[in-house]
């Protein structure tokens, strides 16, 4: 069963749009938007399991230029 999650991303100043665009191009990302508020980008992602999700966040998302910190909330319904 696939795991779905919202990834909340804090970016360096002025990089939210570029990070959202880069996120949108990654496999497994269903949508990504630059937003206002506590976070700079919110993305909805899907992975085959929790381990794959964790690897995706560590290996792909954290390496995008401009990403400072992420918070991942797994969908439970």
C-alpha cells in the first residue's frame, strides 16, 4: 500500500518558487506549491512505503538548492 504525505519545506530567502518548481519535477510528487505562512513550500508526495519516503526526503528533497528544513506529515486515513 502506498504511503502519502505532506512535506512542509523551509527555504532560504527568495528560493521558495524555485524549490516548488524543482519539487514538482521529482517522481512521486503529486503537487508542490510556494505558499505564505510558517513554511515556504508545501508538497504532496506518494511513495511505496515509509522507508522509501524517508529515503526520498533525505536523498532528493534535502539536496535541492534552497531547502533548509523539512517537516513530513504522513496521511493516516
